[in-house]
C-alpha cells in the first residue's frame, strides 16, 4: 500500500495567505477588511460514497442504480465507472491521514445504502458494510473530526428501483426504515445528519430530463411526484429521529438542498425581479418552503403549475397537493439549513411552452450565465462569488435566519490535471470571503463551510474528466496514490487561523 507523507509535502506547498492574489469579482474596486470566523465555525470537506468508495460488489454489497447505469456500454465517457474510484473502501487509513493533515473540523460523507442493505431492506443487512462505516466514524472521532453524514446521496439500491424507485409511494416507509437503522447504529457518535442530498437533482435530472440514473424522461409529471415522495420521506425520517433518538443522542437532522443564486437581468424591471424570485422558488423553495416555512409548496409554484395545467386542459394540477395533516407533519422538519452552491444564473421572463409538459417550461423564465464573471472548466458554471452572499441573505430573509451550513462548494480542474491549482485557491478565497461578509456584515447565521471535495473522484456524468479534489488521485495507478494540490496549503492556513480565533484577511468587493 502506497502512502504519501502529506506533512512533508505540505511544508513544500504552504504559501502565506498574504502572498495569494485576490480574484477580483464584480465592478467595484477591491478593498481590504478583516473579518473573523467564530470559534465554533465548522470548516470541512465533503465526499460521497459512490464517488470515492469503489468496492462496488465487495463483501456482500448489492448493486446501486449507478452501478447498473455505468456498466451499460456507451452511457459514460470512456466507459468510466465507480467500480474502484478512489478505492476508499480499502484505503480508509489513507483518507483519515489526509483529513488529519488538512486539520478540518468536519467531514461530510455519505452511506452507501446498498452496502448496508444490499436489496434496500433491513432483511438483507450486510454487517461488513456496517463495520466499514463504524471504522470510518470511529477514525474521524479519534482525530477530533466531526462526522456529517448524508444517508442517501443518489445511489439507490437497484432492487428498489426495480420496484418503481422514488415514484413508488412505498419508498417513504422503506427509506424511513433505512434511516431508523442508521440512527440506531451510528447515532451514538454521529450528531449531524442529512437525510437526502439534492432532492431537486434526483427529481429533475433523474426523473425529468433522465440525464442521471434512473434515466427516466418524464419532465412534466414524474419530477413533481418524486419530489412529493422525497419530501414526505425526509419528514418521516426526521420524526423518527425526533421520537426515538433525539433525547438520548442529541443530534441534528436536516436535508442537503442545492441552489444557484438567481439574479434578475434588469433589477429595475419588475417582471425580471419576479422571474428571478420565481426561479428560486422552483429550485430551492420547492423543498425548502415545505420544510422550513409552512409545510406546503411556494405560492408562485402552485399558481404557475396550476395555471399551466388548466391551459393544458388537465382536470387537476400536475403539482400534487399536501393535506393539512401532511403540511403540519412536514413543517419544521430540519434543525439547520444545508445548502450546496456553485454558481449564479441570470434570468428574465419568457413564456414556457405548453407542450410537451415540462417542469422547466412551468417556470416561465429564460436562464443564462452571469456574463461578467470568470469562466470555469464546467460549461455554464461561472465563478460568481458575490452570488453566494446574496443567496445566504435570501435564505436568511425567506426562512427566518436559520443556522446555515454551506455543505458543498468548489470548482473543477480539467485534464491535464495540475497540482498547482491557483484557480481553485482564488475560487475558494473569493467564495469564503463572501460567506464571511454574509455572516459578519449581514448577520446571516453561517455555521460552517465544506469544500468540495476531499480528493479527485468520480464526477457523476463527467466520469473522471473534471476533478474537484483538494488532493489529486492517480486513477491510472492501482494503488490510487493521493497527492496534495496547492489549494491544500490555503485550506490549512485558513484552518490555523480559525482554530487560533485570529482574523482572516478578506480581500474582495464590498
């Protein structure tokens, strides 16, 4: 097994923060201020099971929808799979060593449902899968790192997809039983839970556009049904924790939502402003409004889909409705606001088509890139740091200033990979500055920031063509050696300042 002496490499790469040039964002002049992280601010990194673990059929693990999808010829660039990925299932000690060298306070990872329950149900319990996560959690705690656990991050057991997946209402109880097991098994040590990662992506990309597994293309009907079931599944799992485990375990439960900031094309045009808010409600409010506000979908969303459905001569809205009992059950089922954020979009009003039915056309907006910000290797994902500050403020005002964790934020590197990832440093510096300003200047209750990601990994539909890691992984080497990139030095410098409660230089636009 190949190990890298990270501490020696870090000595080579560490660069003083004041030698790093700020990435200028926006039209105003740059100015320097000093802002301070609170001592309890949680700085960390993130990952997910399918992206890093490998061991796709090891020790009794069952197949997930991503296993089946990537094993189908022609579905992935270069026929990439997560069969081995970073081989974290067999290289746990190396992952823990990287985390210790980074000096992070928290590590967000997900549980592979089909590693714990190979067919998705408790009767198929795989103890070796449970043992792996026990070793991971215990290893984190031994290194004074807080585990932040996502229970479901897209890798549904194929056996459950064969039963209809998230379109099947039975998934609510099936998911609850899986969560119940996880709470009971790991909850004595795990105190920060996220039930589901990016339900918007599951509903729209998985069941609307069909661009990710389970690859169902039903853009006007299935996303709304799936989202409805996901929301109710989350709420039931939250209540299970509340009723059975909160008193003894004292943890927090939430759901990891995703959102771009949506900027109106012209802030002086009321229709553009309304369109920007409507686009946010369709993306973030779709899930946040029921959970954090009143148990129901946003009014703008209900009105839009109902009006479109009527024009389509349908007898009822394509957006399902909650009963009053369900609204009361769903409302308030999160103890913190977890948000994944990468970029900003600009919108203006545009009348969407009536046929074929589509969630996208229901929004009545035209969405474009923010034109004045730096591009990134991902098409359509510009680095618009000021958008994070605006999104955090919008969440504060819309949902009553909840505790917010930025649970994903990062930028990819293209091939050929480079260890000297100065663009990534500038990205993180810019975005972290904006999170700090939201907290210190605007009064937003930002509790943590998790960089995406710990190391290069399988990047979903992009395979290994774009890599987000703070550490480079050589996927051509069977030992999967990890090497720190230059951004590691910036991260550890930030951590040193947080831990000493000293100030962090913020060089950005006010």
